[in-house]
């Protein structure tokens, strides 16, 4: 097994203190002149690379390496609900085409459902080479047990290199089940994907819940799997279809399940901030719920949707659907105005592709400023009343119609 | 009936930064707390316990020895038992290896009807461990449960929240459910329970207690994914910085909106 070895002959009190300081996870214990590593270790190897030379050593496994050329095909799981494809699927097809082109792999799609031929045809227009359709009356509704059997069958027969899933509620429940079935890796909510010329998928996402990005790879297991949030990548242009549809035999696949859907309720349609063109995003600088009234004149003038950060959801001020960020919605509006938001990486990753970003914050070192087109250094409680005054003037005045 | 609830100790703050000089991860490891999503998982377990006869709630966590704090908290909230699974050989585990370790622990505890997990953690944010545990246990899972509708003798009926729809689902025991945030109102630890149970012995398990004792299936060795590199997010955009009084800044924003034809 792979582990970090402490070379005790190199450990003095001074070396031990240095190592304890370097470790971000508090994984060293120093007692009776003996330095040990506890279960908090994440094997980040900082102690090996940044610590006193020779004190810590990384001992790797010797494992048989897989032949990576045996696996080919970047596959997108096309998510459908009530026979309509989720648009994230087409965004993933666009990314799959880029990734597949690097080593000349085919772009594959899997559709599971009943009466889904129109979705398969649509996939071809986005440039998929082979659409594998598993059509069966048992597949009409998403069932995690049955659908997992399907993807297991697909991998066994196709030996595809990559599986991509939308980071939707369905995808985030389904993909891990498949990963555990195939005993392979899965990286959640990737914000970027790259392909090496050795067919390794590099999966990039924020890590440790903080302001750090991690580049993750799956060195010795296939398929390589990732989920990606809606609106993270662009939908490809439609084209004349050149690929083909393959109708898979579903009769041999187990349909056994202990889950039954008793009822299904569509939620009343609320405007989704994912589709909004103008968003005002509010953060923790607002001290009271009532203070949110300060944004009303601007919201009305811009006809904006209002989004917020996670702490405001925790305060109960907004419906969770209004949360922007990787644990909420990813947004890509034409204009976003961030008011009093500190800019945790998970928020930034959820809105950084907006076309015009204006951020107001009194902290001049605010992280959000780095990705904003306009960084307004000021307190929302000072700035908004002034802005409202100017807006009220036009609303009250003759410019209203222009 | 027996419920096993998986909980996790997470850093008190999610602010992690890279020291610009040394390139080291700077992380405040001292303040740790229970993953906030797990509070809803525990509350769901207590709710089921209150609605049935003879139900035991067993809290389980994986982590260093200090993670017993969250187990004690769970017991003060209402859990009957607590188990910590800890071993240096679990170090560096990714989602798959973590889920596998927890599934081995759950099999060791045994005789469960429901495994309950929070929807996700605040430090990993993957929401993947629950469904993977279910697969390793060979049981179905139902995610995003926002309401426990009915508890029957051999099954449970719940409502799950998806993006644009809810589903009412019946699933047979044994099963795993993950609880949506705000699916209930978590209770606070009780002072009475704290006094009563502060000396309660917790179970400590490690690799030697498992059915599968091959260290190659745990920790970094059992993890298909590896972190190749960590780096600070890119700063790509040219930013125009504007400072001044509230009045000047209000006017500046108004001008920007005007230039872009929004007002």
C-alpha cells in the first residue's frame, strides 16, 4: 500500500516542529521523540516535498499498469426526463468532441428510456458518432438500479475511455452508483476537463471546499468519469448528422428493483436564475433581511433575477434555488452585479463566465474583484442609496420611456 | 429496527489558501465541526425512531481520533451508539475508497434496515459517498429525501426533491437514503443527555475488524483518483478598480450601466 514513511533517524525536535507546521491536516503526532502520522493524513506529500530533506518519504505501490490504448471513446450519458433531453447533455457532447479529437477517439452517447428515438436523432445533429439506445418500457422513468445495469453493460461491451454526466440531481445520484459498480474514479462538478495524449482525462475542480483548485487524474483505472454542472460548457453548433444509432438489446439486462415511484409532482414553475440574463447577487454584507429592500429599485429597473450566496440560504432568506455557486446554480448571465459578496471559490466558479461582472465590496482584497470587470470598493450601505437616487430620478422623470 | 447514520467531521471554516511564499496549503485545522448537512441526516434518523417501536440509531464516522467529537455530539442529540473507524492505512482515500471503508464498517456493525447520509459535505462537496456506499452494500439508495411519509414493516415511503419535480418513492429495507438540506429542523444536543452519556464508550474499529483486510483496497492505494496538482484559481480578467465615496461609487455604477445600455 502507498504511504508516507517517517525516517526516525532524521527526526529531531526541530525537524518535527517544522513538519507539524507544514502539514495542513494536523496529521503528525510528536511524542517521546517519536514522530508518527495519524489517520488525518491525506497523503498530500507536502511533508515529502517541502519538509526537511529525507525526513518523510513517499512509498508507492508497485502495481500492474493497465494498457490505456485498449479503452477508446468519450461517452456522454444523455439525461432524459419525460422524454426530453436535459440541455446539459448537449453541452457535454460539445466538450466530448474536443476531448475525443485529441487522440482520434469516437464520441459516443448513451440514451436510456422509452420512446426516445427523437433524442437519439437530436444527438446525431450535435455530432455524436455513435448513439447507443437502450429502449424499454422499464426505462421510462429513471431507476438507479436498472440504469446502473445498463451502463455496466455498455462499458463491458464498448470498453469506453470516458463517461461524462450532467451534474444534475439525477446525474449526481446515478454517476456514483455506476462508479462503485465499475470500481472506478468519479470527480464531481468539474469546472474544466483536459485530455492528455496518453488518453488520461484531467479533471479540474475546486478542492477542500476552499479557494484551491485541484487537478485530478485516474492513473490506472477505466473508465474515467466526471460530472459537470449545467452551463459550464457551451452547446455545440448543430450539423448535418454523420453518426449512427445503435439499438441495444435490453432483454438480457436485469430489471429487478426494490424502488417504486408512487407519485410524481411537477413543481410550480419558478423562474430559474440559471436562465436569467441579468442577476443581482447578494451576500453576507446585508445584515438584515429587511435591508434587501435596498436592491429593489435596481432590480426593478434592470428586470433582474436575484441570486445569493450560501450563507443567505442558511439564514433562510432565500429559496435554495436562488443560490449561485457549485453547490447551487451555475449562472452565465449577460450582467451580474455582486453586492457584498466575499467570493468563496465555490461561488466564483458558479458565475465567473458571466459576460459583465460588477462587484461591490468594502474589502479591497476581495477575491471576487480578481474576476470582476468592475471592482467597486465600497460599502453596499453607502453605495446603494446613491445608486437608487439616480435610478429614482429617471423613473420619476422623463427618461422612463426611453 | 436499526438505523446507521454516517456523519463527518469537517473544518470549521472552508477558507483554505496557498501560502504565496512557500506554496504550502494553509488550513485552519483547529476548528472542526460536524458537517452541517449531517445534522439533517441525524434528525431524520431520530424522526424515524420516534415514529417506530424499538429503533436504534447508530452514528458512524471515519477520520482521525479527534473525530470522536462529532460522535459525542450525535449521542447528545439522540443517537444510541457511536462508532469511529480509523486507521492510518485509510489515509489519502478518495470517494471510492472512503465509501468502501464505510461499507465494510457498516457490514461489520450489521443488521441494519436503513443507512442515512447527509446530502453532501461542506469540505468535499461531492455528494457521491452515499450512493457509492449503497452500491458496495448491494442495496438501493434514494437521494435528496425531504420528507419521511410513512414507515412500514418492510419498507419506507419518502419524498425526494429533484430540480423541477418531487417524487414519492417506496423503497424496501435495507436501503440507504440521503437527506436534503432543510428537510427537517435538526435538534440541538441536550444537556441532560450530555450529563447522562458523557462517559459512554464509543466503538473504535480499524482495518483488522473488516471482512476484507487487504490494505490495497483502502486509503490512497484503493483510490482510483489521485490529485496531481493543486493550484490557486486563475486571475484572468482585467479589472477596473473604482474607489471613492458612496456618492461617487453610486454614480460610477450608474455610468457603467448606462454605457452598457441597461439604464
